[in-house]
C-alpha cells in the first residue's frame, strides 16, 4: 500500500530539482479528510450477491432465493429443483432433526482411470464442492413419528453415479435399518453407474439387491422416492425393488435417456415419456407426491407397513 501512495505522489509532484515544501496539515483536508473514508463506506453501493436470484428452468422467471427456500425449492411453475442431502434430510425428518451415519470408505481410484483428466482429480473436486465423500449420504431419525433410516443420492456429486463408495453406503444404510429394526427409505437421483470404476461399479447393483433381500427377510419396509433424474444401473437395481415407489412431480425416470431411445428406434416417443406422471399411468410408480407432502405420505406408508409387520410377527 505504501508503494502505491509513493507512486501517486511522485506522479503528481512537480519535476523540480528541489521538492516543494509540505503543506501544513490544516491545508491537506483537515477534519473532513478524517471522516471521508467512513462516509464513502457508508454511502457505497451495496452489491447484491450473485445467488440472490434463481432462474426457473421452465419459465425463465427470476425467483427471489429466500422465497424459493421457503417453498422447499419448488418454483411457482411447479418444478421440483434438485437439492442435496442436507436439505433432503431437513425436509424429511421431523423438525429437521436427524443423526448422520457414516459409511465405510472404498478405494478412491481402483482402476487409475484417466479420460480428459484423472478420475482422482474429479473425485477431489466433487468432494470439495459438496463436502461429502461420495454420492450417497445416510441419516436416521423419525418421519411423522416413525423411526427410519434414509439414504439420499446427490446428483451434484458426479451425477449421483453409483460407485464402490455409493454401493458401500447403500449396504451400510440397509445394515443400519436392520440393526435399528426400522424401515429404509431410499431417495434416488442418479445418471447410472460410474464409468470410471467400470465393472466394479456395476457390481454394486448386485450388492444393493442382496442388501434389500436382507431387509425383506427381516420384514422391514423398503420405500423408494425417485427424484429427477433417476437412470441407468440405479433404476435397474435398488430404485425399482421397493415395497412402494413414490416420485416427485416431473421427475425423469428410466434406464436410457429419451434421445438415445429415439435415435435407436427412429421413432418419436409419446409426450411426457419417462416423466413420473407418465410412469404412474403405466403402473411403474405407485404415486407422485409433492415435496411438501412427502414426509406425511412417507409417515403414513411406513406406519402402515410396520403395523402389518407387527401383526404378522404376533400371529
């Protein structure tokens, strides 16, 4: 800072051999110069944060962020925007109170995979951005007074892709439900298996399926909530093995994307193809539930299924 001041004074000073004498302090601004910096800070233009307004993907409308947060990140047009595990848990559990469950760690880069950049670098960037170790997070709490374990996939973490780490987390969530003797709720959001882990990622489909079978043997309910989007190996395994399948409005759900299907079949797909509402009509999903109603619906389903389990055990 001192160098900048010296540079300014030299640039504005006369080029005489003898420097001009300094002016008395009274002539260099006096009391006004002392309060000027504070006044400038007081009247300075306040810049709005870059994320204060959020654009609706459907209408282009700019939505005030606090209003969107109050609406559980559902736009006025009805778009259920993607949210991460922290908000999912807070919206799902009673009073936003829950206990996080840590999943076992898996090898970071078993195949030493490199495409445009090393897979290890992609992992580090995703962890830094999300604060999570992998795409799946686990927590336990109560949903409308029914104890449950909830597993959430974060699409923001490498597309919510199913990896060895995500597979370990799913198995851990099923084990936690078994240990606590409570239902398991899986909230899915994924583009499929993680390509950088190859067949090791695909093996997690079988591991998750076996974990679900353990829940069924114990007669513990397993409920799936499909959110936008849920595709690939996740749809082909644990996302479609629930006792009840719910979905958020407008969620895209399938195995392969509509564009690839159209290019392969060379046919135009029906309107709304692979949307949650379309899949309810075709019997693939039981019910479409709005986000604000989800805890109540889940609580009702879980309490009913657990009541049936108690009656079968008593018999």
